[in-house]
């Protein structure tokens, strides 16, 4: 990846972590609903591992978030009910 892509991956990772924190969920609780491995998800949140489009869409579906809220830089995170 190039530096611009790396920067975007880092921002998406930070937003994913923020979503979890705003939902007041531990990583374990967050991952349980996604059927995801906690250690793997930690790598995603730290930007050490990229997230697949399918998994990103699953996060949006499970947590009622528009994908634009995660992928577009100018969007603030608004957590739906």
C-alpha cells in the first residue's frame, strides 16, 4: 500500500474502534455479534490488518451504521439505535 492508502486504513481503523467504544462494548462483546476473533479484530482496530469489504458491510449491518460514516473522512460518526 502507499502512504495515502495507509493513512485511510488507519482512519477507518480508528473509526471502527470509536464505534465500539461509543456502543460501550468490550472488544469481546463487539466481536461476539460479528462472529469474529478478538485478537484479529484488535489488529484491525490498530490498523495492523486491513478489513475486508464484506466484514465492513457486516459491521454496518449489525451495528446499524451507514458505510459512509466509516469510509468518508468528512463524516462524523453518528451511532444509530
